[in-house]
């Protein structure tokens, strides 16, 4: 009987978990900006969660031109979250044939991380908002050292 009770506990633990809601990422919402080490400006504008997704528009500029724009979409998929991003050169031609795909690896208060699962995607990508006006983007590129970008509220 003890063994049966243990199995029931495990099954309810697994099946009884609530799906992750996109609303748990509402802390991403806002306009963020920061200067990169090379002097370029990175901007991110996150729209509030709606209809099972949260979306951002990203722009990297220097004093003369826009280097790229990027669209990020995080959506509810089968009880978890999935991230897609597509980078566009300044003439709005996509940098790849299809958006890069990421799977959720961790979610906490004001923190979310993903792992890249498509060809050419960053190995990891995370967002954190440790303070009201501070926003971090961290990623491990497919090649090269990890990157950390600190943005502030606009």
C-alpha cells in the first residue's frame, strides 16, 4: 500500500503541475536601453503579455545607422514557454531562413532562461530584472565568450 501511495504522489506531482503562464513574464514589459562596449546603443521594447505571448522589438544602432532589428516572441506551448527570435539587417532582410528556436530552462521571479535548440541559435539566452530600472540580457553565443548586456529603463 505504501508503494501505491508513493506512485499516486509522484503522478499527481507531475500531472498536477500548473502550466506556466505567459503572464509570469509581465516584468519584461517596458522600454530598455543601454550602451554597448563598442559604443553602439541597444534598445528593447517589450509589449505586455496578451493572448498567450509576449513580444519585443530590439534595435542596435551606432551614430550613423541601424545595424539590425530583431523580433522576439515568447509564447505558451504545451504548458511551458518557447522563445523565437528573428534578426533582420537594416534593410529588413532576415539574417536566417527561419527564426531561431529556444526552450525554457528556468523561470523565477524576474528571471527567465532558455536554451537554443535550432541551428545557429545562441546556446543559452536569459533575461533578468533585479531592480525596477535595471534589465540584463545574458547569452552564450554558438561560438565565443558569454555576453552580458545591462540596460536601463528609458
